[in-house]
C-alpha cells in the first residue's frame, strides 16, 4: 500500500523553500516582460512622438530619482538628436490619454532647431527594465520603418530605410520570438513542467504544439484589435497557469490525494474574495478558474490517459501567455500586413526557442526516467511543488504587487 504522506514531505519542503526564494525574485522581475510602442512623424524642424506605455512601466519611470524637472515620465524615457545635437521637447504640446485598460499614450512635439531628427534612444526605459521590448514605427516623407528595440539595441534609426524584402521583415520578428522564449523565464518554467510531466515523446510534442496553437491564436486576435485585455490580469494569469498546470500533474498521479481538486478550487475562491477587496479586475477570472479547476481536476484524476486532457488545458493556457505579449504588434498604426508578418515571424521564433529547449533537455529527462531512483512520488511531486511555488509567487506579485 502506498504511503501518501511520503511524497508530500519533500514536496512541502520544496514548496516552502521556493516560496521564500521566489517571492523576492518575482517582485524584482515583475516588469521583465513589459513592452511599449511609439509612432514617429518626422517634420522639417523636428518630430511628433506618440509613446504608448503600460501604467506599470510608467510608474517605474516616475520612481526614478534622476528624472529631473520633467512633466511626464514618457518624455524622460526618450532622447532625440539631429546631427549629433539634442532636440528640445515642447512641454506645451504634451497630451495624455488612456487608450486601453492599464495603458496610456503620451503625444508631444520635439524641436530640433531647423534640422530633421536622425536618431532617438530609449535608454532610461531599458535601464529601469532591462528585458523591456519596444516597437517603433517611423514615418518620413511618405515612407515608413518599423523597428524592434531591446536592451542590446536601444537606438531608433529615424533615417533608416524600410525593410527591402519580406524575409528581412520576418527575420526581425523571428529573432524577437527566440529572445522572448529564451529570456522569459516564466515561459521556460511552464515548458519545464511539460517536460517533466510528459510520459512519452508524443505526449510532449502534443502539449508543446497545443501551447503554440493557443499562443498563436491569442497573438492574432489581440494584434488585430479583436481582443482587448487588462495587462495586469493577463500577467497574473500567466503565473496562475504555471501553478495550476503543476497541480494538475500531481492530481493525475495514482498516489495523489483526492482532496487536491477541492483544495485548489477553495484556494482560488479565497483569492477571488481577496481580489474583490483590492483587485476587482481579478475577481471574475479567479471565479472562472475556480469553477474550471473544480470540474477539470476530478476528470483528470479519473482519466486513463490524463496527458490527452492536459494538451487541451495547455492550449488554453497558451492563449493567456500569448496575450501577455500581443499588443505591441498592432500599436501604433501598424498595417494589417505588418501584423500578419509580425505574428508569423514572432511565433516562428517562439517555436524555434521552445524546440531548442526541448531538444536540449528531453534526452536528459529520458535518461533520468530509466534510473532506479526515478519515482513519480519522489521526483515529479517535489518538482511540481517548486513550480506551484513559482507560479503562485508570480500570480501574487503581478496581481497585487
């Protein structure tokens, strides 16, 4: 007879240790997946700039001690030059508007003293949020250029030509997709859970493919403006998805406690009550997750092949992960053609990044499963406990931090 308390001891210890370690790390990384967009309309004597920032990122900029006497954090984030000389922002031209829940657009004009600006930098934003990503659209003399900025490439070449070929444009987004999946450690934790939980190579391929399908669908819908979402809710959902996937893996083990589904649904219900007091936007998503978990986990426990049901859940969670990055592909003023190119290229990069992780780690896990010390109760359960701790920490800090 299986002693169900045995696997819970190392799992509980792993959970508690990881909570202590993950909470401060999650707080420090609360903005690592952020993005912003800008539209540049160049004029003979300067430019009109529209910068779209998430409220969370705007607060980070406003908290900087060296911002100086600037009316708006958005203006402090951007420096513009013409022939090596700095351009001056006109504070009387500043306009701000809330464009979506959690997002604000700031419009202003810069004067370059009779010259056309040729370069811009967004150093302050990357200094504060190193893993930030910025999409810039530049309009000049009837032509347009779309550029992607990261911490290692902070300059907007205002005089740059548009991509000459379709492959050149796609390559931009492929590289970004690879960077996104390899530098986004929350996505990597999600994929690691899939790797540890997959009993066969076929099950792994099915789950990872489902994640990509959900990710792609969300990107297309959000990038085309067909879905509007609250970024805080989506970021919190990504953390919750990691924790819930790990809980499902444990609940599907023959030795797991039958009380796990009810306990998980109750925890989500408690979180919904807390959200009603401090984060109303999270109430309905949490209620929905509680109902889903209360129905799905008992079904997964009784299923002969739980990995098949897991692929459907992973697809749904992939939608949430895709929404977490989608808005930058359509804002501001990007053509439908460019949105399609961006979605295809970005997803291609995500798929390549995921494939690289799977190819690197699957042989190691396949070897480990053949070892006598590999037992689900002593390896999988503690690993999933760590994932639950990480996902819970992300959920709390992104939803309430």
